[in-house]
C-alpha cells in the first residue's frame, strides 16, 4: 500500500486496515516463515502511523505549546 492510497482512506478505514495488518503480521511471525512478507507489512504499518502523526500535527491535535 502506497502513501497516496493511505491518503485516500478515511480515518476509520485507516484504523481498520491497521488492525488487519497487525493481525496478519502476528500470523506471519507465528508461522516463522514470514521473512520478506513480514517486513513489507511492517513498512505499511509504519506508513499508516506516519500519516496519522502528520495529520494530527497539521490539525493541531496533540500540540502542547
């Protein structure tokens, strides 16, 4: 999933996708054969977290100044 695809998702859709990816990552790690696929899942999870963080900063959520 690319960054532009993440931008098109609503907040609830991103949360749903994040939960799905975390479950998939858990399954990959449990199978001990994850390797490259587990790495790709981690990258997508990181992209979603990064997008959520930047979105919150631009909206002024979480600024403690």
